[in-house]
């Protein structure tokens, strides 16, 4: 459970860089930030010169204390907020953020030895990357696995960082839905109940499962997990929207 109280903060854009062809990584400097647990999110509020405001939720890819926060935003075509964040935001710009939010969809070292299974669709990897990074930096003994469904290798968020984590501290399984890398053993295709069951920690190992991504992805995966015998009380979900 998060011990930090959510409030409004002024954030200054410290750095931005392309994450994928449609997404941008955004580093924010927030001097008043109280820190955040791995998996939590915040609300970004934009205000136009005429006073019109729009806000959207974004997961935080970083965790811990300190004034730096990392976001990764995928552009939703014709969206109101994400195209601005991906295309127009510049270093030195200021935006308002409200957080940290989400005490339920977080991971922190606990000494619980049961495995942790992360399952991401697209940009849903953002909070799960924060969890995998926090786990790697901790002495927590739990086995960590990430199943990441993504359109193609070029669409994977945090690709270099995940490759670096993969191995001793993280088992990484990638499912390519539209284009697999050259030489891949498995042709591209959507995640199915069978592929899911083959990749995730089995229900008899009583894993703690975190699922995040577009709403249809999360609902399908959560249903398949329950059908396969996973305990619903051990499954935590975060829906990013979309239909
Ligand atoms: C807790 C939480 C955390 C989130 N974290 C992230 C994150 O880390 N990175 C990130 O890129 N997004 C994240 N999102 C999604 C984000 O809040 C916005 O919904 C997204 O950026 C689209 O906003 P928009 O204003 O551009 O589009 P809108 O103007 O709100 O919507 C335009 C159209 O796109 C559809 N749409 C809305 N959201 C999505 C979506 N996620 N996928 C597909 N279609 C959509 C709408 O139904 C609508 O038809 C998160 C959402 C939640 C609830």
C-alpha cells in the first residue's frame, strides 16, 4: 500500500526521446514529487492559452524517491492529449501532474517467494517495466517473468533495458502480433489462450499476476487466466482504454 499522498505538482520537461516510431519517452523534473511505488501512475493536465484543460492518466516507468519521473506515451491517432505529448512537448515546457496514484497496481519487495508474472500489451508495459526494474534493483527473491505482446520488434518499449534485465532477474517472453524478427521460431500472431498458458507461470505455482494494456487485451487475458485455473484474487489489472 502506498504511503504517499497524491497532490498536484508542476513538472518541467527535462528530456524527451523517441521510444518507438509512435511513442516518446518523457523525463520530468518534479522538485516537489514525494516519490512513487513501482506500477503507480499520475494524471497529466494540459491547459490551453484559452484556459481549456484536458487530463489523462499515464503510468510511471520509474520508481523510488527523487524528483525525476519517466513516462512513455504512445500516440493514439486523433487523440486529444497523446499527440501533443508525443509530438509537441519540448524540453523546458511545464505541465501539471497529479499523483502518485494507484495503490493497488504496484509491486514492492515483500519477501513473498511466490512468482510474479507480468503480462503487457503495447504501452501497457510501462508500469510493468517499473516493477521489473524495481525488482532487479532489490534483493527480493521472487521469480519475475514478463510476457510482452507487441506488434513488431520496433514497437517494443524499453527494448534495450528489458534485454539487459532478461536473464537472471527476469524471464522475458515476447509475442509479436504483426511482424516477428528474422529467424523467429514462432510466426507473428495474436496471443491465444494456448500461447498464454505455455508462457506464464502455472496456476499451481500460485503466481501474483499483473496485466496491463488496452482494455480488450486486459479483459481477454484476465478471462483466459481464470479459465486456466489462476486465482482471480491473485490477478491485478490496469486498463489503458481503447476498444
Ligand atoms: C491508469 C492508466 C495509465 C495509463 N498509462 C499510459 C501510458 O503509460 N502510456 C500511454 O501511452 N497511455 C497510457 N494510458 C492511456 C492514456 O491515459 C490515454 O487514454 C491515451 O494517451 C489516449 O489519450 P488521447 O487524449 O490521446 O486520446 P482520446 O482523445 O482520449 O481518445 C481518442 C480515441 O482513442 C481511443 N483511445 C483512448 N485511449 C486509448 C488507448 N489507450 N488505446 C487505444 N485507443 C484509445 C478512444 O476510445 C477514442 O476513440 C493510461 C491510461 C490509464 C487509465
